[in-house]
C-alpha cells in the first residue's frame, strides 16, 4: 500500500507491544520500520527499465526477510537510541513495525513476493486497494490516540478494527466474484482465468477480468453494502500470446525475456493496445473498470530484439474519467 499506511501500520504495531513510557518512542521506530521494506523502490537501472517493477515489493517484502530487515533498521537506530532503549527492546519495535509490511501489500491487487525465495509467485489476495482512505484513517486515529494517551490498548483496538476492515474486504470480494461468475455463465462462457479486484480507494466497485477462448473480458461490478449488486458490461480484447503474435522474435532475446518478465508481473493478462500495436498493456488495471484504457504498459520494437522494452504510464485523470468513475461507484446508470 502507500507509504503513509505502511508507516501507520508499523507505528501501531510497535505501539501495541510497548510499555506505557515507551509508547511515543515506539511510534517513531515502528513508523520508520513500517516503510523500510519499500526501500526497494530505489532499485532502478537506466539500462533496464523493467528492473524497478520487477524488484519493487520483492525480497524486502518476503516473510523470510523480516528478521533481517528489522535487524537492519534496529542497527540504524541504535547509535541514536542506545542510551534510551536496550537493543532487545529496540529490535522488538523494529520487528513489530516491519513484520506486516509484505503481508499488507499481499492483501492488495498489486501483490508482492511474500514467500521469496521459496516461491517467486506474486501473492495478491485482492481484498483491498493499494490506496484506501478508510483503512488508513482507522490506523491514523488509533495511532494518534495511543501516542497522546500513552496507551497500547488503543493501538491494539485499532489493529483489531483494521483487521475487521480487511475481513469486510474479503467478504466484498466473495460477493463480487459470485456476481462475476454468474455474469460469465449468462454469456455462455467458460472462464479459463478469473481475476476480481477492488478499484481505487473503495470496497464497493470492483473490476472483473476473465479469459475465454483467447479473449480477455473486463466488467465493472458494484456490490453495495445494503443494495443489490449492479453490473456494468465492459470491453474485450484478444489475449497476447508471444509465439503467435511475435513468431519471429527469438525466445532468448532481450526483448522476449522482458516480455516474459512483464507477463509474470501482470499475471499473464497482457494484450496489444489496438491503437498502438507496439504497446503491450497490463489488462488488470485501467482508468475505468469497464474499459481497456491502460494504467501502464511496455513499448516494444520487435525489429530490435536485443533492446529492452520501455515501461510507460498512461494514467488519465481527466474530469470526464473521474465523473464516470463516480457514476459507477454510486451505482448510477451510465450511458454507453
């Protein structure tokens, strides 16, 4: 998730394990430890544009890296805090702050390499958006109250409420998947792959992506807390298959390997952008849940197979896009 939420979770976790007089110092330590895993955003290369997306939320977010990650953060703090805390207490706070960084990202649709090095699979449970103000607010209020009142109980209550919110996200996901499965059945389709994920900053509006006979179909599904689900049929596109769409590309070439890397990152849900035949897009994400307008993709040049693909962003923050998103979020009728 975003850095603020990661830091707040780390701070609240550290507060929950602190003694009363340690609450405030634990807050700062936990906040820094909570965002420390995201130092992998600095792994970049001018010569390899995909290196960043490959290693962001990678080994530093693994459960197996937690003890070492917490130790590194504790060592950074130790010269400044050795007169105020024992190293054991300092390590406890950094461990608590760091330990859920990868797990929280695994709850999102973006995913993380939670079990590296045992598995290179990106774990994405799809129960919360990468940015969710309600979830962040729960942690913020709990952290502030715990800081002001020197109360680890307030932090623990906040963590319980945050867990309850994630449980609500899981329930909403099950409801959205049920609606998506029924929609697929009414079309007479057989989904070879189905992905349902929350749209930005809410648990009401979901994006469904599924594969049927070589095509990818996207739809929006609104599952209100106290209303019947609403479906918004979306667009479809042919799924990218490298051996069919780029048969002349040498499998061992730099470009072919980049496409494989991007496909792994995108859960295999790739397509050629119709208006840009040299662009492969990640169909999981779009500016609107009913469309194929991408958030990101890679530009490829098959005539130069030894050149790296170029990572590109295509975000659309226009008022028209925002307005249509709000209509979908509120469950209103949307004109074609």
